[in-house]
C-alpha cells in the first residue's frame, strides 16, 4: 500500500512542479478519513497563520526579471488537544530536527523544504503516513493535485489497502496464444435395428444385419404381414389429400373471422351516411354514433416547465463611479454550477463562471481594501465564489456578506486580491 502511495506521490509531485508559475498556487493534498492532513506546495506559499509571515522567506520569489523556480515543501499541523498523542509521537522521531516548527494558539505546524527532490519528498510523506497517521490500518486514503486559486484538479487518486482493492477483471494478453480447436468429439449411440416396411423387391433391415453377421437371410412373404408397393402409394396419397382439405378449411375460417369486423364497420358507415343526407349532424353526434368517445379525464394536461436556474443574488454595482452595472448570480439546478452575469443599463454585457469554495485556511486568500489601505483575511470555513479570468486574465473573488456582496481581483499579486466594487442588493 505504501509502495503504491510512493509511486502516486512521485507522479503527482512531478505534475505539481510542471504546473507551478507566478499566477498559480499548486498544492498536492493527502486526505485521510476525509481530512486533509498534509500539503505539498511551493515553499513561498507556506505562511504562519498567526503572523502572516513566510515560513521559508529565502524561497520567496519577488524578482519579476527572473524565471519562476518550481519547488516542493511539505507542511502539516497537529491540534494540541485532539491530536496530542500524534504530536508527542512525532517529536520522538529521529528526523524531528529537520522540520521548522510554527507555533499557534492550540496547534503546532511543521514544514520541511525539499527543493526539487521529488523522490525524497515522496519517501518522507509515505514514512510519515505509516508512522504517524497509520494508514496501513485504513481501507483507503486519497492524493489530489490541483490549483487552489481556480479550483482546477490536475490529478486525483484513491489508494486502497490490498484487502479492499476494487476487483478488476483480468483481460487476456494480446500475445497469449489461444488454444486451437481441431474438432468436436461427438458420442454416437447405435440404436437397435428396427424392422422397416419395405417393398417386395427390397431386402428388410433385419436381413442386412443378419447378412453382415454371416447368417443366412430369411425371406419375407407379403402374405405374412408385408405391405405391397401399390398399397403403400395409395395410403400416402389419401393422407396427403386429407391434410390438404384440413388446411383449406382452417384458411377459410380465418378469412371469415378477418372480414367480419370490416363488414360491420361498412354497414355502420352506410347508415350514418344515409342519416346525414336527411338531417345534418354535428361532429359530436357523428362520433357518438361511430363510438369514437374521447374521455376528458384521460387527456393529459401539459405540465408547466420548472425553471432550470435559481437566482442566488441580484445586486447593483457601486463604488466605481458608474452605477449602471447590475450583477446576477445564478445556479444551474441540473449540474450545480454558478454563473455571474453582468448587465449594463439593463442589457446583457458578459458572464463569468464561478466556483463555490470554502476557505480551508485563512492565509490562503489575502484581501486589500484600497479605500482605507487595510489588509485582511477571511475565517476558515467561509464560502466564497472564485472567478477565473475575471478581468484581463486576473482572477476574481465574490464575497457575499448577508445581502451585500463585494468583488475583488488580483491584478498585480496573485495572492493579494484588491477591492473592485461593492454590490448593493436589488429587491
């Protein structure tokens, strides 16, 4: 199980490095019992939640004249109350001194920088999973790699224990020689010879069998029970004539039964026509005579189509000097996706796809209010709507606070979202 986990980590960490750049926050997460216990990301993205400072300041890349250098660092934390036993066990490890400790109220976070050494990172994670989280006793755990900013998932794998591995039917190899079928063996059962009625000139079956056994043939006498050729032909002709007559009778009966309904219908139509010549009748009366009754109760009433979308919020943009923009957030009931539509002076202008997310850590998103030059973060668990390519390839975030909403965009710094507009509700 751990060998399989190491191989999966190698593949996903390689994908992690290949996708990293200035505008993405790529993270490989290890999920155990529906909880994310380990994060693997660029060292500059690991921040002290209490102070907001980088844990690896030497890895921060602020020089825009240099190419982005992809790297991998591991971080995980323990609750001093709920995970006290795991924390104490981790402190007894021989490699405990290699990790950087970040203290917070009620928790301890540990991080280690691997640079570009994917092999060392995969082996170290597998060892911690075995020693601290005891994944070998579990049925399965997951490893996923994706972009925290856009919510796009690049790789996802569930690792099962050998006992809980899903059954996969074996398919024959292409180079396996299939057995060649030469023939089919059939058992032949020899019945006892039976005496068949034959003509005078032919030899009976019993005579043929006895001749093969070197026994003298016994001549048969037609007078002693044999049937002559002429009599046999006459009997067969009579049987054939009887069968033909029987089939003819059946065919005639079927024709009579088929033609009776049509005859009745014709008679009714003629009677109706004669009445119409004398007295004009309405369509309802004609249908009553012909028996074409339509039940009102059985007619299906057309069902009203329910709307496929649900309006989550409707706002008017303020704070930008132009109050002619209105924003509508809609949810598709079929697939659960969100779309933010923008209208200018009542006319449709553009729309953006939104991704509903819950903030896992407050440090993941930093917001800057240009009106008072204050920087703040949101609490873990709060829902936000991430908007990829919101404005000139910059990502946006819609924060709904009660009935009012706020738009932010990361125009310059990919981790810092600046104030864009205030959205006042429209009732």
